[in-house]
């Protein structure tokens, strides 16, 4: 995380993304504009956070690391929203790891200057309540799909949720974590779909050849971006 000291750029981002609507208190003077490079960690599971974040551009991956070395991907954040609300409410170490998957900009609110104001800010508390309810809904939706549908159905659903005009590509590290399967299993199913005539691979991209077959295989849609 690198802080940007340019006040004009900070104010421009605050106005463009209407950050004032997320808070009732006047926290402008305490907010710091930060930039995260691709693959840079925002924080790690178990870290003690010293502040909140508001992602404004780019994309952050949220995941939980299990003791067996597997990562369960919960969602991708790619629109302005408050991040770190669970840790703020519980006053606990970070419950997940967040990593920037693209060049990203965010505002940072240090607790030392902001915590007491945030605790009494009804607009902020309303916003983070919505965020946590949304996160719970997404987790319940995706966990149910992973538990009750076959891996092939899960991949077909994921493909249909990301395709555009019959074409798609995706982050190979995201899909296994989201669908709860190994890399090897994922590639085996993709190859099966190619052999079945549902897909065609062109370099890094795939083309859907048989929508009807994919729809027959698929189940409910994953929610992976908010």
C-alpha cells in the first residue's frame, strides 16, 4: 500500500465516487488515498487492522485460507464499498485475506482518528449492515451450490455467468476456490465440455458452441462480483 499525497487527486476521487454518501461524519481530513499494485495484499487473514478501507477502483479478491492449504474464494470486490466492517464491529483480527487482482485505488481511514466518530455514525453503520447482509447472502448462495450440485453443473453455471457474446476467459486461480474443487478437477471438466462439443478453446479464450447443452447441465448462478 502506497499513500498518494496529492490533495487534488484525493478530492477528485471523493467527488467522483461520492464517498460522502457512505458517512454522516466529516472524515475527509482523516482519509488517505492509497494505491495497491496487482497481486499486492490489502491484508492477511489474522492481521490486526488499524483502519478501514473503501475500495474505489480496481478489483480485490476475498478468500479464506483453510488449514489444509486450500483457499475458499468468497467474492470479488470491484465497486466502491467499505471493506473491513466485520473486523470493525467485532474488534477482531482479519477473518479473511484480501488481495488486489488489478491496479486498485482505495481510501484508508485510520482507527486512531476515526473509530470514535464511526461508532456514532448512523449512515456508516447502515452501510456496513447492508454490506454484511449482502456478504451473508452470497456466502449462503454459493455454499449451497457447492454442496448440492455436481462439479460439472457448477462449472457450467459459472461459465454462463461470465460469458459475453458466446466467449469467455477467466482467472484459473479464482474458479477452483469459488467452486470448491481442485485445479486438476476443473481442467478435467473443461476438457470434458470441449470433447462433448459444448466449448472450443482458442488460446486463452473459450467459445461456447452449444448453449442449450450448457444450460441443461447448469444449476443456479454463482454470485462472485459485488
